[in-house]
């Protein structure tokens, strides 16, 4: 009897295990987190791009609006305007790009305001049913418009809040005549710390630290019956140190980690029930807290959802700059890995920056082989930079 029962039990276990595996949809997928308007996470300025796409804890510059607007309260200039241009998929097409326009104004010794406009063009798409038909030209695009206010709460620490309008016009009328552009709004909450210069044995130094919770807002959808998409709500934390070697030479090193505050998609059976993980059909606010403990793979998978970057910048007389950085993302969560190089030149009140990216992943970056350019005009040097 035992000789018959044991093989039967083994067959039942094997059959049941296989049946469960058949019910799970793509159990070996990487479960990459996807969001609406992912372009807002692309480094729009060449300085940040040259240091591995980081900016939450670097020193203040004209493009701090994207990374940490609290840094504007430490500006050594009264105001400034920045313009950047980033070709996208430049080795395949020539009409996809990311453009950015930023303005900031330090209104007094403690506070500053800033605004920026980002535009992502996906180029022109020709739609036709036959080869000789007159094409219908569609030009999908996405954009953001935001404003911020920063305030120094103490001599060394500042905070900022920003409001943002996001619009995604990806509709193709021939596919869905009822499709409309999706839109939403979001807020950022940021903080920045910058120490005084500290004297060490061979050099002076300055510590830096920052955080930014960005794009916190309602989901975006493109029609009344379509799926709602989370905004790319993101937590950025960073720290750095400036080695002030002498009056002419300075080296800044910075480290940064990021995590999307968006639920991880669960594994589901073919009938739609959740096999592993948590339901990701939740409000954006609940999704922020759920994102820290909902990965189907447990704590080890949660750790994979953090990206990290290391960057360095050498400055000579605050007029010539060399930069490098490295960015890393888990193979299971997108596999973005790249080394970046950058350079900058300052003449009077004008800054010119360029950067270049080398992909180190099997998955090539859309920015591979692309030069990114930035131009900044600063006015009113040292008008308000005082210790109090």
C-alpha cells in the first residue's frame, strides 16, 4: 500500500506545483516599475549629467530646480537664467529631444523663488494606410511647468516647496478619436544643508547634504475608461564634501541614492488574483508608504529598487570644471548603468557645460553617444550672500 501511496503523493505535489506555476503570469519577469511621464527623471542639465545624474546634494547651480530647489537659498548670485538641450535616441532619429528653461531669483538674504519649463518632444510620426496616401502627421509631446520657494531656516540649512503641472499628450487620433492628453499636478518637498568652511591639516573643507521628495501627486490617465498611471514620485538622498585645496583648486565628491515611491507590480494568476506581493491599485498617497514593503521578492527585491550614483567635480578658480560620475541600477529593475564625463567653462557671468555618457550595461542607454549642452546666465554676484 505504501509503495502505491507515496508515488501518488509525489505525483500530486508535482502536478499541483506545475499547475500553480502555470497560473502565475510571467513569474520570472523583472517587475520593472513603470510610471507616467518618466522623462521628468532624465537629467536635463549637463552639470548633473556629467556627474552620474545627480544633484540633490551638489553645490547650488542654476538648474537646482529639478534636483533640490532648497539650494537656491544659498545662491551667491541675485538671479539667473539657464537653458539646456538634450538630444534623445540621437543615433536613430534627430527630432526627439528634451529642452529645459529655468529662472531663479534670490529675493533677499534668506529666500529665493524659481521656475522652470521642461519640454520632451517625441518627434513627428507619419500615419498612413497605404504607401501613396497623404500622411497624417502627429507630434506627441510631454511637458512640465513648476515654481518653487526656498527659505533658509538657519545659517546652514534651508527648505523648499515646489508645485508642478504635468501634461502628457501621447494620443493618436487614428487609434482612438476620444483620446485626450493626460494631465496632473504634483508637489516637491526638499531640504539642503551646507556647512561652514572647516580647517583640516592640509586643506579646508565643506560638508553638504540634501533630500528631495518630488512629484508627489494624483495619478494620470488619458481617458475616462483607461488605466490610471502613477506619477514618478521619487525620494532622493545625498551627501558630499568639498576639498578646498587652496585659493584656486577645489574638488567636490558626492554620493546619492534614489527610490521610486511607487508600488511594485505584484505577480498575478491568470484569473487576476494576486499570487505574490500587494495590490498596486491604490491611491498615490497610500502607494508612497506601500512602496517600501510590497515587492514580491521581499526585502532583497526592495533593495534592488534603490539606485545609487557617485560623482566628482574639479574646479580651477571657479572658472574651469572637469566632472565624472557613475550611475547604477539593478539588472532586475531597468539595468541602467553608465559612466559619464563632463566639462564646464565660466566667463564673467556665463557658464557653458557639456557632458557625455558611456553605457556600461547590456541594455544600451537612449543617451549613448549623446552630447548634452547647458548655458547659464547669472546676474548680481554676492548681492545677498551674507552670514546671519
